[in-house]
C-alpha cells in the first residue's frame, strides 16, 4: 500500500508539471512579481452597511500580477452626500445642466451616493492591486461636488486610458423594472468617432463581465441589450477617452415594485459588482 501510494504521488506530480494543472492558490512566492506571476485580488471591507443578504457565490480571482501597470483609470462615484453646488454647467451638445443632483435613494434610506462610493472604493483597491493608477472624483460621501463637467474634465486632463462613472438607477416603473444598463457616447458635434467606437467596445466588455459576476440581467426598461446611447450627459458628451456610465441596477422603483437590492444591498453583491467592474476594465484594456 505504501509503495502504491508513493507511485500515485509521483505520477500526480509528473502530470502536474507537464500539464501546468497545479493550483498556485496555496503557495505565495517570496519574489518580485513577474509577467507570469498571479495576484489574488481581495475585497476592501464595506464602508456602508449592507441592507440585505444575497445568496451570491463569490470567488477570489487570480489574474496576472500587475497586469494594469502603467495604466490610468478614472473612477467617478456619481453624486455626493453633501449639498449640491448651485448653478448650471455646459455639458456639450448645446446643453446646460445643473451642476449635479443628490441622486436617488431607496425606501430603506440607502442613498445612491453612498452605495456607488462603496463600490468604487472596492474597485479602486482591486485595480491598484493590479498595478493601475486610479483617479477618483471623490473619496468620501460628505462633500459637495465636483460638478458633472469637472468630473469628466479631470479625467481628460489626466489623459486616462479609460473612465467609468458608477451610478444606481431610480425609476418610476414599470413595477417589474430591473437590471443594469450602460450609457454610451454618440457621435455629436465636438465628439470623435474614436471615442464613440472605443467607448462602445468598453461597454460590451463591461456588460459581459458585470453580468457574469453579479448574475443581474440587462435592463428590461431602458436601452437595447443593456446598452443605452445618450446625448444629454456630461459623461457621454465631454470625454476625450473611452468612457461609459454604468447603472449598477435598480436601487429605487418609485412604483413600489421590483428592485435589485438582493445584489445592491448585500456585501456579497458588492463584492460581485466590484469584481465584475474590474474584470470588464481588464478585458477592455488588455484587448485594445
């Protein structure tokens, strides 16, 4: 029995070496990362108490270490928790718009600004672990602004590789409204075909990764297959880089109907959302 067991161990080790099938999750190298190293990305603890518990299976994803080294990514958690600055700003396409708004909130009191900041901070931690430089428009939920035009201009001036504005939707119905959608630029005066095309590729990569990570469907009330062209947003009209606006899901359905709180309101859901967002960014940047 001992000789047979030894033979089986040797055979298994040989197969592992030949096929590359050994898992590295239980071994961590004590050397600097190389192009073949992997990084185990973990989540940052939530800064906002989740409101429900969702049965979401989460995993630790291994990706090539420092795969985003040298990349700069703009993250914009929409809105803010403090007073809305007064006045209007120009957002392109001949439109002036209020500086910002408070965003939506659900019946339990969870605000959009708090939720999206929590998710954005988790995303930042994951991106930085992969070597990215992350530009955040805000890092707390007690401030005022910046205005919606400034959020995009910050990224434009930094010459970022990609930009993402994170929101959660409020709707007045229908009662079964649910799912996520992604707003993308349209070719309008002042915008370029290159930005429109690259932003759409980013949206498609994000849609696939976010759906796979969260299990959420694409929106059943806005857009086509989860993609919504917009000509009335600073995020779609002003960027000089690939940029989209992701609505994480329905936070508040004012009709009293369906929402997506099983994911948006749980810690497991927020882990999944942040993982999906990062996967979408990595897919886009590594295929561009």
